[in-house]
C-alpha cells in the first residue's frame, strides 16, 4: 500500500524520559507503516538543550511559526534536583514556556472521552476545555533570593526617563525571596480573542476567572480587557445562544465542580496549568487530555498535557515492565496530522488521523488499556491491563 504523504513539514520535537521512549514506538508501530513522515526534527531532550544552551528550543519555536504546525513530546523542566542529576550548567527554562512566549498563543486542553471511563466528578457528562493563557506571569518571571536585611522595590523606567517605584516589602535580617512577573496588554488581548473565537468555533459558553479583588491592577487588567474585547463578539455570541461570563477564580472553581461540563474555562497561565491537570485527572487520567497551543496568526502546536512519566522511565531502565498510557501523545500526533491535512486539503491524511484516534479509543472501549485506567473502567467488557508496548500493538491491530 502506498504510504500517505504531505507537502509542508510538521515540526517534530522529541522530549525526555518515558515519553521519549513511547514517542519512538508510536512512530515505529502506528505512523511509519502508513505515513511517509515529513517532519523537521528538533531534539528538545534535556541533554540537547544543555548542549545548545537552550538555543534548540527557540529554533523549534521559530520553525513552528514558519511551517504552521508542530507536534511536541513531553519535556523536563529542570529544578534544583534535575540540575544536579543532569549536570546542567544552568536551570533552563520550561521549553513550553519558551515556545509559548515566541508564539504568544493560548493553550486549549480538553479531555478525551471514552465509554466506560467514568469521571471522578459524576456530574461531568460533557467535556470541560481549559483555555490557558500561554504567556508571561510566573513562567517568565525574575526572582531574587534575599540574603539579609533589604528593601524590595518595583521600579519602572519609561523611555522618556520618567520613573515610577513602589515598595514591595522591607525584609529583616532573616531575608526571604522576591519575584517580579509581567504581562502585556497585547498578549492579554490576543488571549481574549483566541478564547472568544474558539468559543464561536465550538459553539460553547466561555467562562473567564481571575482574582481581581486581590490583584486589583494585574488581574484587573485581564478582566477589563476581556470585557472590552467581548463587546466586539457579543452579537455573534447572542446569535449562537452562547454566553461569556466572568467570575472570581474561587467562585469559578466551585461552579465548575457543580457543573455538567460542556464549556470553555479561560484561565491565566498558572491557574490554567494547575486546573487543567485537575480537570484531566477528574475525567480519568492526565494521559487522557489533549493540548493544543494556538497562536493569534493560526499556528498550532500539539502535545500531551502530562509530563515525562519519570517513575516509569527508571523502571524501564531497570528492565522492569511498565504500563504507561500513551493516548494523549497519540492524539498529539493525530491533531497535528489533521491540522496539516486541513491546511493542504489532504483528505487521505485527515482520514488516517481520524481512524488513528478511533482505533485508540476503541481499544479502551473493548477492554484493553494501561494500568492507570483499569481501576476507573466500568465498561461492558472486562478490563485487560496491557504493558506500554502491548497497548500500542493492540491499537495498531485495530488500525
């Protein structure tokens, strides 16, 4: 059978640990037998980021801007322990944060619903899509360790030389830590427009939440910009019968827990990071959550919403069998393939991506799954636990 091909490369970004192992197996077992892979490859593994002083991450992000579609494996964001473990010269920034900053995009995460997997929140009968602002805040912040008595100030110096300063805190001899973060009006507005456009495309209500009662200026800017931009969308929302609502983040969390789902939940960068993991786990597994970064000019980067599965990786290195869920990584590939197919009018490629997703969900619905799903599976057929690679082989059989 002739393999399916496409014209414009997809930017492929390799990652770390167990997800790196699975990445190669997915290509070998599910993709290469059917596709003539046309990708521009970047290794974002921590060793390569160290070797290139993280230049490889920026190059990958620029390639996504050039080609319009990327697919990324999960990567390590190093902490102090990882610096020692990998003998790093620097605690390199989150690759996702770097890519988001270059693309100035919004991350949309939604659960992969499968018959037989019951959410931990019984009322959630429809998917909740978390829209995470993918720029600035704590992910691009500056930090200082305060080693003694000191006065911390926030200071602005304008282009015309005017300055503005505000005292943050007077530290005593015990010291502490101080952090400064930022955002831009342009990025917040792009975030708002991405959310409103996505709501119109998917015909879903949009909820946005911050804490402007505490952060009156920072979070208040988000609230005000969303309200202003929404005036340009209100008529189209009304025609579709969908709503935009703002609420405080704590009120919003309570409302989400009582809801039945079926809406988009727009959140700032850190809130979106945390709540998307909570939503994913509540629907069954973090490995059952899709994630796509959408830039204002329409570039898309697809990835799994979870991390590198470190514990399984070290079991694998020790020769032990693992049962790692690769569904979100498979859907990252299928999402990128569908997007490339749509940009080129490639029906064969789009059909393959759709069949790949169905082969994956059918596998679980027929009772074949990885260990993380066995305990929450309540389907008609008995659950059969497969190891990491046997699960991929079973999907290939379905495909």
